[in-house]
């Protein structure tokens, strides 16, 4: 039976997910797909913030919340295509779709290396050559981008994003909704607070407080940020007759 998929979002990350799912037999490690998820097809793409899709994606595209409930009934699973440093929005949107009865897809590339005795949360996306060492935990709805490296005994919080080439030393704790920039390095035994952003190429040598932006070598705090999520769209969908 075909597992019809609902995509939330239509920008660059959606383009990547589109290609992954379109060629899922070639791209994905089936170990991380539930039996009922193993025949994949994108059915609909929803983006309430775009008048039209920027890319040619599989499935039908719509923006109007009045069509939401009708379209979601045709799908079994979902992927929220919100990338960059918007992990909290990706996580909250994913929970919203779960409550509407859809199952999250966990998409682990065949060329990523996930060692035994690790814990991979639901809805995680792991791109080619990403690596997770023994006894590490990856939180729900996190993204492990190409060639990212997570060493042994690390805990990566939900809704986090390791960008390409990011490297996390052993026994680190990465807070929820944290973004580790391209080629950034976090030294072993570091704790990074929730909602923080580590800039590209930064080297983090000491613990980081919640909602901090860290840049440079060694990494220095430059400002405080708030990770707010506009949830008005959820209320519009729920209240639409």
C-alpha cells in the first residue's frame, strides 16, 4: 500500500526532501522506516506563506487553509520542511501534524553512518556522510546535514540542526532547538544551552548559555536571541469550517 506523504513547506529544504523521497529506494536506509512507511509518495505540499512553489515538487501544491483538512485526509505521513535555524518552528509544526493523525517520517540516508547503541528520535533527517558514534542520542525532528559528525556519548536535543561539516566532540550536551553552523566545532564535554546558534567555522571551547549566538575562534558570545514561533496558522487551520 502506498504511503502518501504531506510536506509542510516548499522552499530549499523541501527540494532536498522531495529528491530523497522521489528516489527513496536508492537514498534511504530502510531500517529506520516503519513497515507501513516503506512505499513512499509525496501527495501534497502545503506552504501558507507562499503564493506558489519555488520549485517543481512532487504532488499537488496548495496554500489555502480552507483546503487543509481535505488534503490532509489523503495522507498518512509527513515531513516538515523548515530548515536553517528554525528548529523550534519545525518541532512545533511537527507536533501539530501528529495531533491531526499523521505519522512522522524518519529519513536516514544509506550513506550516513549510525553506530549501534545510539538513539535516533522520530522525524530525524540524516543526510549523506553524517555520522553518529556509540551511545549518542539524537532528539526528535533534528537535522544532521551532510558530513556532520557527532562523537560518542553526546545528547543532541529535539529540533536541532547540525549543518554541513559540523563536528561535536564526545560527551557534549546540545540543547533543544540549537543550530551548529557549517564546519563549526564543539570541543568535548561542552554544554550548549537551548536555542543557541553557533556560527559557521566557530570553535566552542566553553559552555554556552541559553539562546546565545557564538562566533569566531575561539567562540565568543555576540548577542542573545529569542526563538519565537508564530502559531497563528495552527489556529486558522483548526478554526476553519
